[in-house]
């Protein structure tokens, strides 16, 4: 039972971390609080469902199509919806407020399209739902694959941010956009790239989640709230913090569901969240503003 809870928690935490890393990138660099983030994740899950049931394209192959399309769509959203907000606002704080209002409207647009297309029913599909025995524990193969691909995407994303010149430029914009301009970094281009990359990560998370969870058109807000909790727990704008906080939250929910009561998972989510904020108000890896 312990091994079951451990692997389940790691899988769930890995999904939380991957989803939160995308929103961390969008907010940390472009200062856009994207409330429609979860809707794009669910839309990617529906795309994986259609590819699997309609064209017999497995979700892992579907990643090669859905992730680039999500990148392009999020780039267009930033270019045509959010760039006017960026141009007119004088401070980053004002941009955060305006972006909340804009993406709140976008949330209902995307959710409405999914409601019209799929209704309010729950959807799922069967893909590699086969038992695998590890350390006397039986696990589903699709969950293990989802965890593996989430780890590859998350680690690759982290290394790209910390080991490449492009990643260094993006992190420089996140720290101080004014100073970034002084060293010839195109701040608007970097912000658009970060926003699009965050949306691509959300789409990748949506495809992986669809492999083992049921979903419907109204679930986007749940993923957005989980991502926000993970971001604040880990430290706003800190990618490593999102990874650690996501795993911590997933393990806590899994062990509570296994040893106490599954109905308490929401309570333990907010309990861990409040505990971390009481001990570390800026998050696990956050730094106090000077």
C-alpha cells in the first residue's frame, strides 16, 4: 500500500509540477496572470481524445502535433490580445490587473467552445491501461509513461532555461525587464516566447493527464487553481520551486487519500498550502522583495 501511494503521489505531483511550470513561465516573465491557462490544458486533452478515438493516433504521437500547435496559438493570443495591454500599461502591477480581466474573458470563450463541442459529459479513452508490477505493487502502464514524459518535458524545460543563452535572456527579463533592455534583449519578444512556451507546456500536461484521468469542459479552473497553489508554494517565478511544490502536494494528497480518506484531498491541499505560507511567506524558494 505504501508503494502504491508513493508512486501515485509522484505521478500526481509530476503532473502538478509540469502544469505549474508553464504558468510560472507565463507569469514570471511576461507578468500575465493567465486565468484561461487550465482551459487550454483541457482543450489539449480533448484534442488527444479526438486523435485517439477518431484517427487512432496515440497520445504520445499526438504530443508532436498538439504541443507545437499550442505554442503557435498562445503566441497569437499574446500577440493580438495581450500585446495592446502591454503597450498601454505603465507598470507591471497594472499589467497584472489588466491581464486578469482579459484572460478571465478568454476563459469563458474557450470553455464555451468546448461546452458547445463536447457538452458537460466526462470523457476518457483506453490507452496502455495495463498492469505493471514494481516492488510488489501493481501500477498502470499509462501512468508510468505519463510520469516519464512529464519528467522529460520538465527537466528539458528547466535545462533550457538554465543552460542556454536564450534561457538566460528569458530569466533576465523575469528579474528586471529594464536592465534586460540595456543589454539589447528584446523584452517583448522574450515575453511572447515565454507565454507561448508556457502554453505549450500546459498542452503537454493536458495530453499526459488525458491518458489516465477522465475530464470534461468545466475542469479547466481546477487545473488553474492547482497551478496557482503550486506556484505560490514554490515561490512566484521560480521553476525549481514549482517542481518541488508540485511533488510535495501530489505526495500529500496521495498519502491522505490512501491512509485517511479520499474526501480530504482538497482539505490537505489547502492545509499544506497554508502551512508553507506560514513558515515561508514567500514560498519554498521565494525571496523577499527589497
